[in-house]
């Protein structure tokens, strides 16, 4: 016998419960879900950088998540630089950003929040940052300044820097040269900041 809905009597009627499982009314029991939602963790595990991005940037797998490798952090992890060099690099980056673009990050690296002030104190502070960047450029020279820009401001990897600075040699050899130069420049940057602080008193 067929019902008005088109199902024969005694046959199972497929239904969908709130969990997305298909079950039947009648002689058949619960069936397996037809659609399974993928959790956010599973989605993150399957996401990987494209081949084009892998050619331009270096990535590191951290707990299943691919992140761009920070060159300064990789130097610190390798033991090539210490805490003083990392602090000097962070300070130069922030002052360079403020001097060139007038942008200040919300949370300072030292954890201390300062008064924003008015437009006059803002411009005076930006002028002082610009003067320090110019003094560092004169002390380290143009080559040192260019490498600081590439390393810190543009966040380039050693391989990318080597392709631009030493296109005539192998990438591996150029990478070693750039790595050694950047370590030396960051060490000099620490002493330059100490000298600036001494002369300001």
C-alpha cells in the first residue's frame, strides 16, 4: 500500500536530524552521516603555502602551521647574534618605520606605553628618529644601511638578499656572505646606539 507521500507502507522514510545524520523511520536504524564538518584544526593542518610563495619566502612548520621565517629570529636561534643585537634591530626597525612613514606600532617592544602627545610632540619625535637613522647611516655607511633596510624593513631572507647583492655567484655562497655581513652590522648597530645614548647626556 502506498501513502499519499509516495512511500509504501512498511518502507523506511529517510529523514535528516539536526546533527546532519540521515536516519530512517521504520525498520532501518541510524545511518552514517553523509556530510562531516571539518574542524578548524584539520583545516589548518591541510593549508600550505603555494609554490609561488615558496620561491620568494622561507617558511617554517610550527605545530602544523606554516609561518614566514623571520631572518633576525633565525640568526638568534642559530646563535649568530644575542639579545643586544635583537633589541637593536627591533629599535632600528621601529625608528625607521616612524621616520619614513610616521607609523608607530601599538605595543612597544619594551612593554612600556607612552603618551601619544599632540601633533607637535609627535613631529618632534619623528624628527629625532629621522636624525638617528641618518646618524646610523653615516656611521655604518651606505652598504650597511642598505643591508639593514633589506634585512629589517623589507624582511628579506638571506637567499633573496644574495640574489640581489651577489647575482654573479652561487646562491649558497652568496647566502653565507650576506649572513656574515648582517651579523657584523647588527653587532655594530648595538655599539652605535650605545654611542648615541652616551652623546645625548
